C-alpha cells in the first residue's frame, strides 16, 4: 500500500470515529440532558466493588484509572468553575479508614475531601494530612466563599476558602462542635484547615445547622445538640478590636421565638432576606406553603406565603433535602419526612421542585432523582447530587453522583468535551490538569497535534473538528471564523461540531431548547434546517 493510500485510510478511519462521537454528543435533546436520572456517573453503593481500589471507568470517550468516594451521608458539597468537592460525611462501609483512625466508631467519619473534574468526569482524592481534619465531620454547616461570583463564562473563578461550622462525631450528638473552621486553598493548589478565632455570644455545640454569607457577614440558623432543637439566629463578622490575629465576633440576632426548633434545613438569600426552607426534628417537619425568613436589615422574622403548583399542589414538608438557588429560582431535591412512631422509619422523597422568587409559585418538575434519598448534597448552576441515605431508618447509603442541567450547557462546554472525546489517547496522561476554566490549554494541544499530522500526511485534519465557531443573534445568523480555537464574544448560540461528508453539524441552544441542524458546508450558515427534516 502506498504512503498516500495509507494516509487516506487513516484519515477515513479517524473521520468515522470522530463522526460517531460527534453524533453521540450532538444528537441528544434537552429532555435527555435535563433529567437527573439520565446523567449518572458512578455506580450505586450496593456495588461494593466500585470502590475496592482502582477500577476501570469510561467517561466522555476516555478510559482512565479512577477511584471513587465511598458511600456516605451527612457530607457537604462545594462547587466552583472546575471541580465539585465532597467534604467529610459518615459511612458504614467496610472500606472506611479504620487503619487511620483512633477507634472503630471514629473510623466511620470520613476525614477526607474528594473532587470531581467537571470537564473530564474524573474523581481525585485531595492530598491532605488526616490529623489536620476537624473531629466533627458529619452534619456540619458549610458555606463557600468565592473571590468572585461563579459563572458559566470561561473566566469563572475557583474558590479560595470555605467555612464550616459545628458538626458531630459518632454516635451522632456525641461531642458536637461550636467551632468555625476554614478550608483554605493555598497558592500551590493544596488545601489546609484553619480554626477561626471567635468571641462574643458563642452558640451552643450543635450540628445540622445552616450557614450563609451575605454582605460579608456569616449567618448561623438553627441546629441541634442531638436532644434539643433550636431556631436561634446569629451573625459572625470580623471584630473591630485590634488584635495580633484575625478575630470574628458572634452576635445573637433572634432567639427563634415563634419558630419550632429544627435541623437539616436549608437557607438561601433573596434580596436581604434569608429564607429558611424545610427542616425539622424526629417528630415534625416544616411545611413549604409558608416559608419563614429573616430580614437582615431589621433583624426581624417574617413569612413568605407561596402559591401551589396548579396540578400538584405544594411539595410535602421535609428535612435532610438538597437545595439550590439559581437565576431567581429555588430548587429542592429529595429529603425525608419525620420519623413515624409506629414504624420507626421516615418516608423518603425523590421529587424535584422549583420555587420562582418573583411569583412565589411552586412548580413540580417532570423529573426525579434516580433513587429516593436524604442527607445528600447538591450544588448550584448545573445541579450535582452525591451520596445520601436510601432507607427510612438511615442504614443504607450510596456513592451515586447525579446531575441535572438547569439550562443548556454552554457551547464551550460541548466543544471541550467533543475535543476530549475525539482524541482520547492524546489527553489520557494529563487529564488531571485539564479544566473547564482553561480551554486554551486543551485546544492548543489539539491544534498542535493537528499541525503535526498535517505536516506528516498533508491535509490529514483538513476541515476537522472545531475549525469554525458560529454565533447567532435573534433573527439572524453570523459566522465568525476562529482559527486556533478562539471563541467569539459574546458567547455563541451556534457552534460547528465537525463535517459529515459534505455537511456540517450545528448545535443551536436557547433557553430550555436544544436543536441539531445540518447545512451544506459550502453554504454555512445559509439554509439551516432542523436535523432529520430532509
């Protein structure tokens, strides 16, 4: 076989492979992207082999050696531009870190942090000293502090520090905490814990509280000692006193009179009001038709009256649920009821609800969690849900990771994933260093590889993946030719995903719509028609 014929054969093989991957990525509508149950990354906790050392995993067309976090509940989650973080939790898995622990009971508390690469779908355990972790790593309150707001833009920020309050050892309620810990990200990309020096009206030792940052002040609401439940509201801010070290001061703002004491509730900020969503105790859970709120301007409690879904009414009252705020809407996922005294078991939920903070009307979304669960965690933007308890007596846990898109992903996200899928072996050794916030690194490597192949085989990659990016304005379509994988600004609504003989694949995205188009390669972007209409 001649060199030219060999090159042509390789080119046809690669093009066929790229097209199959492109078709797999492009020919999917939002109904398959949006449901939680359609985007599962890990096996359930019932599969013990899934976390016995290293296992082979396939994701985004890439094979890599990967370990996964153990099944757990009572953990907390953080998410920035590049990673999803899972912090602490409780696990009764036989693979818990008994060999690192002081006792069998303490080994069930997971003193560890895992992060999930949102671009490569890869888990990685953060390298931290076990002895540096706080003792109380279950049902603590956690709040992410960002150097700037997270966004879907390429320049989105990664977090610099996160705050943790309270928590409990095991058995639950044994030695709860009243300390505030800071998880700091240091310049070498590692992390360390630091206890915050506090003074003032210190809260009691408790767990299951909720904390939230607003205008530079940390607010603490509710919690339990394991026996006594409260709805006290405190603030924590930097002290005005001049000292050699940073000191923060606690202030009691409200004693919670008029509110039933609760734990495992969630809090979100709307304007200057902190909404207290759900929560409860062993015998009672808060309803969701009326939502109590704390006005940070007047330091007084108030109530928001909500409107039911026209078909499904109000969501059931619950605690131990996940809650996310995004674009003027509040989402609640899963959770559980109070414990039934006869069965000594709680009812678990798998539903997903949306509360519009403009109309204050509830809407039940046409999707559900893969499994009914509580004590799980979720993050904002694209909602990620990890782990949780699977039965009403809280004995069975999972390490299931699910996600739900609140809006179609950005085209840059699709572009990066498509490049990874089309050249898996090129990137498999550097997956840890590839992130969503640094697309140029990924594209430069692919572009360099392409140029090398062009020098070797001539036009080996001519007209291949991502040579042009297309942008669209309402009522018109404009083409922006971007050699070298740079992206036009503002973010495009249409992007080229590669050739199919004499046609190209275009993806079009609007709010909650997702369509695939085909058009002649020599008439881009004229005469765009929906895919399959020819």
